């Protein structure tokens, strides 16, 4: 298939591009390089420098004729979204509607969307499945939820079939070491642990008194390559079945903050000091998904999401 990857120079996007290419698809990357990196681009692909807030850029891109597109061009810092919701309204909501309008105008009828576990909010039960109530507790999650609702309507009215892939905690780097451009200004635990291992920052553990096996938060860390494979499988599913899908992508088990840090100490050989700090407001004790539906519909099972592989691949990328 001929696929446009919007945000394809970014951390997740570049891994998605690599898996799409491995599956024999023709890929074009559209990115404004605000957080994506030129070093993440593959010479085999066309690159279009453009902005999702400029309709002319999108119309020019989609006029080339694509069978499908992947949308990964959203701001994603939950905390920032509560301080600057206007930024997230304009980029995530207006930008996505611009993309969908351009796609429909140029008869591109398959959309793979990077959604988020943030659409669910506080867990009412675990593991979280697709039927879990969606009650986001930050504005970032709200924007992702609204986009899922827009896609429902565009499917009904315009026949735009979609996959909403709700990631839990994306982590790790390309096991083959080909994609190694570091994520810009990362907010997630594992990059912070790597920076601490390299002596670039101090590390804090926010909350050590949760009702978990070691007192620290449990999260569902999914390797970015596993996520990328799910994008390809979702594309193939829609092509075959002409149906839209909403899926949770997790490992069905959680890993604690201390378990990540301990694995990093073992693999890096660094002491990685970590100071205990008070809980952060809004952090649930545990958050993890069931991926039963993704297994059933896509035959998707995470292969790289064990703790050691997550840490090893990240450490190799940071050492480069």
C-alpha cells in the first residue's frame, strides 16, 4: 500500500515507518520536525516538510494519492495540557480535523490513529479493556477522546475507516539499532532513568507508599516496536475487512518504577541514585491493559516488551 505517515520523523513514527517498509509498503513521511529528527528519516522514502495547521500543506501532500495514512502528529505532555490547553486544542484537535478533511477530499479512506490510554482516566477496574469508561483526567486525554468521536462520525458520513490504537506506556528503541534518534524532551520514566545513568539529571521516585508489590506505581510499558507492528497489522485488518476498530495496546501486566530502575542498574552497570519524593496528584497506583481484543482481531502479541529488552534497547540508543 501507499502510506502517508504524518509525524513519521518522531520517536514512535520512525519505528512505524520502519515496520511499514518491512511489510512491503511504500511510505512517505510528512513532518514539521518540531520534535521529529532528520536522522530518523530513511533515504528510501519521500519526505514532505509540512505543518498540519496549514491546510495547503496537507492538500498538497494528499493530492499525491495515498491508500492510507498514519497520524502521529500530536502534542502529548499531559501536565502541559493542563497549563496550556489552547496549544493542545489547536494542534491536536484542529490539526487532526485538517488532516481528516484533506484525506477525505483526496479519497484516502484508511486512517491509523495514535490514541492513548489517557482517554480512560482513573482505572475503575484492572486490567483495562476497550469497554472501560472513558473519563479523561487531563486535557491531553480529552483531545484524544474527542478525536475518536470525530472519527466515528467521519466513518458514518464519509466512509473513513480507522483504527484507534490506545497505547499505554510506549518505551524502548529499535532492537536492530537502525532507528536511534532520541526522543526530544522526554517526560517518561525510562528516558529519565537513562539520563540519570549518564549523569545528566537527578532521578526522583514519586511515591513509595502505594498499595503495590514494592510501594511504587505500576505501569504497562509496551515496546515501541511492538506498537509499530500493531500499526501495520491494523492497516492490514482494515484493508481486508473494511471495518473500523478501537484497541488497547498493552502487555496485560505491569512493571513498577523500582523494577525499571533495578533493571537499568543491572544492565547499565551504573548506580543510578534515585531520591524518594511525595506522590504526584492524579497518579493512580496501577494502570495496565488487557490486549485480548488486539490478539483476537490482529493476532498481535508483544514480543519485545519484557523489562530487560525495554531497558537494553533504550540504553543502546542513549549510548549511541
